[in-house]
């Protein structure tokens, strides 16, 4: 449904996306992750034909976005950046007006999407009376108007309270299950991504640093938690027996390939160290994301520090991003 091949985007001298290759197969909920400024919104803008790539190819629904934008986006619905509505009009009237940007939409179709997103009963209220959660649902209703096969959602839970986030997650999951939509989801809410997505990609400073199944992240089980009265002594013994590669936070061990929790327990008990508990630590998406992005940042900072030792600092003037025509 989405294919990016060696895509690069520059705004002036600033490289926003660097050699990005990405594939989103039909039927997936795909998560696009990264800190602010990592390149997520620029990548989504190129998918929607609102930002032109400097080089590379962007295809959506089998069509090149640059040369056949109308065909590529014919069956695409999107929430991109901050949705804007006419606050003095009703939610229903907003949907009527916004539908003309794509194609004429019947009242029956508007009624269907209002029901889908849970706005029934408030569709005739003025948008200025809507809560953040209701505005988010109205934005999702707008994205559903053209009867899309692909939904691209950029931070759909932004500004929502925990209840609103949970409702949005349930709605997205239901749209995927019952309508068979392919969904690209960009979000900072890693717990929501972990519960919804089947596959993810992580961007850092415009480059893709990971792409894979969410189950791969959870399956990283070399780290175990150890509860013992003397963790430091336990670590020293396990290093001596060559059973671990390291430790962290005064409670986690990183096992060597071929080592098991049973091996660790036997070694400690035979050395007279009490083992009060030992268990596999299942890595969360948040654990993985922070360790990966943190490592990338450290490498970048180390490189910058090394470079600055050999050159005079240059004054960098930041220019606002400009879209090419």
C-alpha cells in the first residue's frame, strides 16, 4: 500500500529525510516512530503529496505520488498535522463542506462515518463546543469520508486524556478489523503503538534505524531480572563463570548466548549466594525505543564532539522549512 525507495528530502541545506526505504503491506497497522524532528511528518507529507521528495520514489496504492497524485490518493484518508474546522458550524456541516475537497458525499455516507466514530447525537452541535476527544473523532470521520482502503494517521491521540486515548485506540482497532483498512500510525504514545501495530519503523535524524515486527521487540529475552541480597557479588561470580555479558540498574543481567536462568541459579547457589528470584525480563516497546534512540543520540554526540576538536565551530542559521512547488 505504501512504498518509499531511497527517498531523500532537503529543506535548503537541512536534510530532513535521508535515504528512507519503507514498505507497508496491505492489511497491516504499521507504526512510524521517532522523536520530534526525526522526519516522520516530512515522510508522511511526501506520502500525501504535500511535500515533494528531493530524490527517490514514493508510491501509494501502487501509483507514484509525484506523477499520479490523484490516483495514488483516491482511496486514502488521512489525519495530518493539526486538523482545522469551522468552529462556528456544526460537525455535520463541517463534514459536508470538507467532503467537497475530495468528491461529492451523500448524507447516508456522512451518517455512516458519524456512527463509526461515535459522534451520533452531537453531530449537529457547533464544533466550538466539542472537547479534544470529539474533535479527534471528527477528524477521523473526515478521513473516513472517501471510503478509504488506507488510513494515514499522524498523532491521532495528540492532546487527548487517557480515556480519549483508549477510545481512539479501540476505534482504530475496530476500523482495521471490521473494514479491513491498512493503517499507517505515527505516534509518540508507545504503549498504544505496541497494542495496535503489527510492525514498526523507527526514524532518528531522518534515517531509519529499525524496521521489524513488534513481536521481535518483545522476543528479546537475553535480559533477566535477579533478586538477591548481594547483587554485586552475584555479578562478580557470574562474570567469573562467563555466564553473563553485563548487568544494569542493580537488578538486570545480560546473559551470554547459550546461558540460561538455570545456569545462573546453579552457579550462585553453589557459590553460597542466595537467589530470592530470577525471571526473564520481557522488553517493552518503550524499553527498546529508548535504548535504540538513546544509543543513536550518544553516537551522534560523540561524533560531534570529536569533530569539534579538529575544527572551528561554524555558525548555523536555521531556516524555516520550505516546500518545493
